[in-house]
C-alpha cells in the first residue's frame, strides 16, 4: 500500500496552534525522509482529535498505541 503524501500533509494542518507549530517543524525537518511504515503510523496518529494528539506529543498523556511511539518521538524533537 502506498500512502498519499499530499493527503498526510493536508492532515497535518491543525486548529490547535501549538500542534500546528510542532507539525510544521516536523514536516520541514523529517517528512521527506519518512518510510512507508512510519508515514502510515503518522497518518493513523493524525486521526486523533487535536487535544488528544497534543497531550501525547507534549507527554501529558501516554501514547495510545505502541506503533505511534516512533512518530511521537520525532514530533517531540520538533
């Protein structure tokens, strides 16, 4: 399965400013280097509601799925 990178980029646009800023830095630094598996994990993670996603990114909530840990680690570096 091939992930549509343009669709994932569009899904990275968020209403929560803090999350939008983190995702913008992440995209600039890491997006072009993501393999298909990581891209699929990111796409799945982006289905979360903004406040739930922000809580996982900032560490105030635990990672909801084990497979998201790698992507969350990249986001936390942003």
